[in-house]
C-alpha cells in the first residue's frame, strides 16, 4: 500500500467511493490519532450508509472481510466518524483522527446453536468469540474479525504512522464509552497499538502475544482444548494458512481462522 496526495493505492485497495460526509482539511498539527471502529453490519449496507448525505456519517476507509480496503474520504480531510467524543483532555475527535471502519457485526445474541446480529444475520459458532468488553463486566458473544482484516489494519495504520506521524491509536469505545462498543473485545486493540506504537496503555490487556501467524507444518490439527486429547474441531489447517492468535496456554495458541480452536504454537510462524 502507498499514500499519494492523501489517496491510498495498492493491490488490496478497491476503487475509491467518495463520501460527501466530511469537513475541510485538518488544522495544521491536529492530526495525530487513529480511531478503530466496527461497522455493525455487512460491507454493502455499511458503505451505502457512509456515503448517504442524509446520514451525515463517514470514515476515511472501510476494511471488508477479505482484507480489501475502500477509501471514502481523502486522508487530509476531516471525516465524520467519532461523533460526540472525549479522551485525554480533548473532545470532538473528528478534528484529530483518521477513522477506520472494519466490517464486523459487533455483539451477537445466541439462540440455540446460532448467533444473530441486531439486524438478523446469523453466524455459526466458528465465527463467534465470547469476551468481556473493556467497558462492561459480563461476557457477551462477538463476531470475529478475519486474519486478513487484522493484517490490512496493521499495514494501513503503519503507513499512517509513517506518513502523518500518528501518535495515538484508540477505539471508538474509548473516546465515547457511554455510547459505543466498537471495535469490541474481538479486536486485539491493546496488542495492536502496543506493536505499532510501542506503548502500553492498558496493563491487564497488554502482553507479548503476537497477533497473526502462518502455519508451517504441512497440516496442523485444530482442537477444542490446548492438549492432544482436545477434540478436533475442523479439518486440519494447511501449510501457509494465515491465523489470528487470540490466546496462549503453555505450548498452544488459541487461533481464529476464523474457526476458533487450539493448535501447537511451534507450528505457527509469527508474521
Ligand atoms: Zn464507531
């Protein structure tokens, strides 16, 4: 990926879909943050919303489930993604930040063996993780992000750091904690900013766990528990396959491919 004159190009970048929902250029010196969001809906409907002039919302880019990225607003202009927001002594984060939407359905409601988004779409258990949101106290079900989305997010934010001197990476849930739950616990936000910025904000969320890796064994069993007596949960992973690493337990990693299960860590090469 490359940024030329505030427009993103590259093999993962789709044709720009301009949104009218933005203000003028950032004031000099203001742009220093990135805000991570989920769309809470599928790509097409989310894109339509973010370019609809009557909705008055947008983001700079949207990352689809396959890791492709579509730009809506040039990176030197203020998109409308943060809304009423406050963090670290500043309010109105549209003035300070690039907004990144990632296609993800947010929290899901379980009924029987299926999980439903607020708009009715159903998901299999393999597309769901259970986790406690940083602003909540009880676990809920959350739609997983794909390894391709996480990889694109890393690549794009690294480029923003190099191009614009970004110093802060925050979740919408952190700058508008009463209103917002995105990107939620399925997104590895603490590791993401720790690896990109080398800073640790959140003591309990921080660890040295890598985020993504690749299978280096020719085939690799994926199991329900971090030991060889755990039931095999899906057909074996193949050499070269990308995984998102969620947890570590002894010699094992819990991974999302996006089916979630445990694999031997020594057969995963960290990317
Ligand atoms: Zn948001």
